[in-house]
């Protein structure tokens, strides 16, 4: 057994001192003072203890693209950021569109991941949008179905997939992008793209497909979840769909909350992401939508690439930004320390609310619950330095940014998944 002494947890939005007793995979007891004979005691010295974060949108790249990232490094990067459960997307090689392909990924997760990882199954074979994936044989093993990285262009194919997913009790999780409206763009079509002389991706590229899909979700009775919303029009559509009782949920990424198109200093591929950073008005709508519940949760869309794929002009660089290791700290710095979000709210949209909308038995800190937790030093700061990342991906535009609220210890099912060596001298658990 492990006893965590002198931590602080949130109760009704207030930090209160508690001890936490961990026995195997579960939390045995939470109390103001626990005196128990245990194998190990850790003094948290007043540090904040949160439920482990849940990220429903990560790209772990293995199998198929190990030069960008692999499960060994990605899981450790996620743990360093406080995540104890993640859902890896299916844009892999081979694509997990049948059980045989999926098992390759499951076996590597079992061998190499230090946290819980529940992969997606693809909607279409090879994510090509022409033939259906093997939904029934995948359903038992996957979190949900998605062709993330590509929008499903054929409305009938999306509708039929939703009907099958609904029968199987699985969500359809959609990257929404109408290919006819991409127009060769590499950033948001707006003021900054005009200033830089670069082709832009209009907001309607995303929002028109969401509008189509919410109606298909209504007709099919499917739980429809929208990936990485980025525009004010998307927020408006989701809000109206929820008012009409359609089972639609959505996520927003940290970078879309923190930055907008005017933060892009020059033609630099590190700022290239999909969806792109939108206008200041869009960013304000995303923040408001998260606060009023239109946007349900935060997900990172951790998308690592090799350095040579990102150190390029925007038109030639790959889309994507890493986020696992810095997401909470960036959000805490930008929104909690400035009074825009409460700490309780930020934790909720990264834990309990994720578990609630997907009916997961994780995301809480309670007796008899899973010992998935992260210890965070809210006063500790560091400067973002990609050379120190545990992820193989170094592609972030936020280099040298000072952030606060640093995870120093992460337990996944009672086992140490990450520890800050300067804070805790622990050899094993």
C-alpha cells in the first residue's frame, strides 16, 4: 500500500488537506489524517492532487509512423502532463479497420504504455471513405469510431456508420472538414493569412460538415462527438443541436483557447495545425462556449511530427502540434491564474466531464475508485523547452513560454507512470 500524506484536494471548489491511501489499483481511503502501516509514504507537502486527466484525442503514431512518435514515448509524455487515460486516433499503418490490424496496436500498448490507452477504430477502411470498417468485430475493443485526420465526405456513408455505431453503443467521433472547401489552405483564411500572403482555410470548411452531421446524428440516434471545434459558427451549431435534444458533444484544444491567427509571427510551420488558429472572435466564442457548457471537454490533439517536417514554411510543413506534456500547465497559467476559469472548472473539463459524456469509470478522486491521480505543484514554474520533452515530437510554437502548475507525480491504476526526480526520490512502487 502507498500513503500520500499532506496533499490538497478540491471539495466544493475549495482546496482542503487530505491523505490518500492507495491499495493496488484502487483508492482505499481519503481522510484528513490517515495513520496506517504501509509499504511506502510520500509527503506531498501541500501539493494539489487531481484525478488523472483523460484525453480523448491523441496521435501516438504507432504502428506505422514511429519516426514521428511511438507508444513508449507518447505514454510517458502523457503521464508527465498528468494524463492517466488517453484515446489514440486510428490514422496509423495499418489502419485499425479490422481486429487483426487493431491487435498490432493493442499488443504494443500492453507492452509499452505506462498509462491506460483505449484506441479508436476507423469508420472506413484505410480511412479512405469508400468502404466501411469492420464495426462489429472492433466494437468490443475500441473507445469509439473515427476517421480522424480526414472528414467523412459521403453523407450516406456517415449516416449508415452512425446507425451501426448506435446499435453497438459506440460514439462516432468526427474530424469535420469539407475537402471541397480546403482550397489548398495552410492557415485560417483571415486577416493574418492576407498579411502573410498565404492561402487560407475558411471557417465554413469545418462548420458546414458539423451542420450536416448533427442532422444525421438526430436521424440515426447516434452519439456524435465533434473533434477540435475551432470556429464561432461551429459553436453556434452545436449549441442549437443541444437545444433540440440531439446527442452531440464536442471538444476544444488548448491551442485554440490560448492563441489565434494574430499570434502567428511569421511564415513558420510550427504554427501550422488542423484546424488552424482562427480569428480573435472565434477564440472568444470557444472560451465562452466552454464556460457555458456548449463545448463539453478539452482534448489535446497531441500530434507529433519529425522536426524536419515542421521546420518549414507553412505551405510545406505538416499539420500538427504536440500538447500532452504542457496542456494543463498552459491552461492553468492562461486561464486559472488570470481568473477566467476556476481550478475546479479546469479539472472538471479534463476529468469528470469527459468520463460522464462517454460513460467511463474514471475521472474522479474517490474511495473505491481507480488510483488514477496526478500531483501538481501549483506554484512551480518552468520554461517550455522542447529539448526536454519525453515525446519524440518537438513541434510546438510555444518555446520559452513560462508556465505554472507543473505535474510532479502521476499514478495510473496505482502505479507510478511519471515522477519528477527532483521532487520524489522513488525507485519503484
